[in-house]
C-alpha cells in the first residue's frame, strides 16, 4: 500500500474503511472535551505567537523614531538650560584705550564722505511726539545695556556721530553677552562718559552691566522718571533705545553686527580709517545716517558737517522728521 486513501467512487467503496473511518456512511466521531481543550490551547498559543511577532515588527520600526525624539528632546533641554535664562558674564568694562577713543571720536571726514550710506540696513523711524530738549538744545537720549549685542553694534556709529557736534569723553570698553546672539561683540560703554556741545544735549545710560548677578545682569545706571517713561512707552523697554530730539527713533542696530565678529576694540577702531573695510562701511554709513537725523534738529549746523557728501547721501534715505 502507498498510504493513500482510495477514492470512494471507485470499486470497493462499500467495504469497511481502515482505521477510524468506520463503517461506510457513518458520521465522524465528535472530538472529546480534552481534544477540544487542546485544540483551543494550541489556537491561543498560535495567536499569542502572532501577536508577539507583530509587536516585534512594530518595535523594530518605532525604536529609531523614539531614539530620534529623545535626542531632540535632550538637545532642547540643553539649549534652554544654556540660553538667555542662564546668562554668563562678558569681559568686564574698562576705560577705553586712548587710541580707540581718538579713532572713534575722530573718524576722518574723507572716509565718511566716501562710504556714504555704506551697508546700512535700518534707518531711524520718525517720532510724532513733542520735541525732546534740554537747556534750549535738542536732546539725545540713549538707553543701552552692556550685555546687549545690538547696543554693542550701535554704540560705534553713535559715538562717531555725536563727536561731529561736540566732544565725547570717558568712553569705556566692554563686550556683549557671551550667551546671546553675536556673542562677545567688542564695543564701547557710555557708562560714566561725558559730552559737551553748544548744539546738543546728551543723556546716555547703560542701565545694566554685562556682569551676572544671581540669574540676571547687574543693574548699572538709573533713569529719572521722565526718561524711564520714554523708555517704557516709546522704547517698549527694548535695547537699544535712541531718541533723537523726540523726532527720530532707533531701536535696533543700524547694520549687521556680525561685521564686528572676532574683532577687538583696537581692530574696529583702526578699521574706521579705511573706507574699503567692511567695518568702515557699516559704522561710517550708520554714523552718516545718525548725523543727518541730528542735522535736521540743529538747523543744519555745523554747516561743514551737515552739507558734507556723506551726510547729504544719508539724508536722502531718512524719512521726514516727526512733528
């Protein structure tokens, strides 16, 4: 015999079947309860194996995704822990070197004329409020913070522009925050600076240092009530805040601060005499724009400054003064 069952339609189909088939025409015996339980257990085990296999396949797909999510979460936590909420001190302020003071307060007029508006990216906006004056002269109000990177950029052209209308003394040297954008930008400080002019009055305050005290930067200069009101309402408590006679507002850097990256105060000051340098184009261009704004408050005095080629070019990009 081959082990195959015969087709019941062929000869011998009426004979008794071997084994459990029983007599011809008889119904198969019903499985016992034990056999049913065994079959159910086997089916359950097979279902469990299939479920476990699906879980393994799912884990194979999800594990890399979960790993990436965890890595991103860790990076976010680290970023938050080392961002502006946990500031670090910059280089402590010191008196500006004589060469730096001389270069920034005496940027050559020929260089300023050659650069014109230079690489200025933002010009002062017009203010509609009343004039800002002191002792019968237009008044300039600057509010900064030594840690502020945008203040760091704006102080250079402001010092150049102010020096065209008077004498600026006692500047400091400092760097912006090492944990903010444009970290460690070399700059000046107006804390303790003096200014004399027959045409302008200046109030320049650095109300925070770049030195950490607790979880924030230590306070430095204080504003009187009237100036604090202007800083709050007009300046929205943002740095830098430069109010030019109540007629113009500067509330950001006039040029890209990255042009100063990696440079010391001495290197920046030295570059101001080279009209082809990116620093002279940025700082000189911004200084011409600030000068043009001030000239509109001083009845275009001094004439040699206010009618110069650089200032004339800058005046063309200024909006009309606020009234």
